[in-house]
């Protein structure tokens, strides 16, 4: 509901004013309002879109930026372009299309990009400065043990059921004949572009890329490391204005048009057609999956070797096939809470005993790709009180986070003490600004 209430607020004819001063920089009411629009369009949690919370974030950013200028820390324009494009694409997808986002913003996407550019650049600089402040913060085993001992016995966290699961993901491969109709469909669209029809209109009408179709296929600027290799090779081979022939990547068939070249960055748009699975291709895949399963149960190869050799999941295939999980504390771990598991995977592994390998299981992915999975239940940990033997990584990550936060707090305290800070009276009652308010009183 917030998504559709905000425009009315944004259209109020409130006169802009200075609401804070940090060193030699000012914060305007319009800055806060713009940040609020960004947060809501990005789907930020409701408790993080309040004016008090947002002003606190802006003040932190201003301090970091000023130190970054002293330390000559900068970001280049290409990084800024990429971040803006990433945010706009996500907002368009969340809003349900480019037109709906523009209605919400009450301005064009192009205008919005120009407005947020200075702020995004400052934000990237601040992030880079924060990374520099904490880059040498590390945690020792002794510190982890001390952190664990700081818990009272009855306050140790309850750890729910957790699984360690591997998977081999298998997608069907179409024959050349099965692919031909999709190639022909896209080639016909390419000829329509060559004859003068609008690329953007055709992308909105026919492209099956959910991230860019609503934007007329626009992918923004990207460098050589952003896209899959075949797409990158084609994009950097073309001149501005040129349209590619039909070509294939792991995602399907594409045509692309380069809009602009800027050094090692290219701005392009594309139309994607995704070939659909056939009954014959699934039958071939099932036979392939059965052969892999037979080799695994006969111990002709290990699960990790089979994943590296056969799995189509690029995120897990070189990790022994193991699924990874990240939460707000732990960076990445193979221990996955039961409630965070894909329900379809849970239904399979819940009846297995570790260590056990499942028979091939048919699945239909959220991306529309059908296939088979072979699952490996490496371990299942029953609910228990947190302890160092089973949960060392969790306590290490929490201890590390505390140490990083302490380093940042000490840095901010020092900077606040030597920086002129003034906050408008309307915001002095904010709980989030309490530490800044103390500085103001001083």
C-alpha cells in the first residue's frame, strides 16, 4: 500500500529546507524525501522508510564521504551507471513494469536516473570508505570462545533443525531440429527490426527476459565480466546502432542492439526467446539422470565429482554440489534451516537418512526450466542449544560482526567529535538520532 500512497505525499507543495548540517555539507528535506522514494520503490522494509531512520543513514553517509575525500577514495562513472541500472531494473520488476514505476515516481525513468545519480555516487563512495575502515578487522579462535562464554547458559540461542544438502541439477538439451523453430521465430523478429520496426516495442511484445522486457529490452551499461561469454562477445563486437544476428547462450536465443559504447562499457538492449522443453528431451534427460544415479550408488564416482562433471547449477557444482545459505548474520554456510529449504527439496530429504542419495526427482523451476535433480542428504542436525562444537561458524560470524560494528562505532564517535553537526529541531526527538543529538547538545 505504501507504493501507491507515496506520490500524494511527494506532491505536497512543502517548501524545501535544510534539516541537517554535517561538516561542510547540508541535508535538504528534498534529499530525505528522495531517499524515501528510493527505499519504497526498492521494496525496503517498512521500519526502514521512516524519516528518522533515513536521516540517520544520510548523516552516516555524509561522514563517510567526507573522510573518503580526505583519503582520495573515489568511484568511477561506470560503477555508478551499473548501480543505477541495477536499481532501476529491480524497481521496474517490483512495480510491475516501466509505466507503473513512472506513475509511482510521477516522472520519467530518465529524469529519475539523473536525480538519483549524485546520491548513488555518494553512497558508493561511503560504502568503499566503510570497507576501508573495517578491512583489517579479523577474529581469532580465542575471541570466538570468549564471545561464546559471554552468553549465560540459559540465554544461548535455540538452533532449529538444519540440513546439509547437495544437488546435481540436470536440464534437458534440445536437438538442433527441436531448437530450429525458436531460432526462426527470433530471426523473423530481427528482420522486422531491420525493416524499421521499433526494437523496444518488439522487445516489450516478444522478449521472454523478465528483467528487461518491460524496459524494451534495455540492459543498461555493463562490462565484460557482467554477462555470459557469448553475450559479451557479441555485444563488444558490434558498433553503436548495429543489430546482431540470432545467437545462442545458455539462457536461450538472442538478438541484441548496441546503443552506446563508453570505454570498456557497453549499453545494449536485447530480445530473448527461451526454447521450451519437449517430451523427447525430458525422456533423454531421465535416462542420463538414471545412469548418473547408478554410478553414484555403485560408488563409481563421488557425489562431488558427479556434481562438478554433470550439474547445471553453476553456484554449487564446484562446491561439491552443496547448497549454500546466507542470513543476516552468517555470510555463507552449507547448514540450512529447515524453514528456509525449498519445500520441494524438503519433501524429498525429510524421508531420507544421512548420508543418502535420492533417485532422480523431476522438478519445474521458477524460471520455467524443467529437469531432474539428484539430492544428497549429507547431514541432518536435530534442534539443540547453541554450542561451539556444532555451531562454531555461527558464533564466529556473530563475534566478527560485533567486532566490525565496534570498529565502526569507534570511528564514528571520533569523527562526530571533530565534526560540526546540526540537526533541525523537528528531528531531535528521533530515537534513531539519539547519539547525534548528544553531539548537538555538546
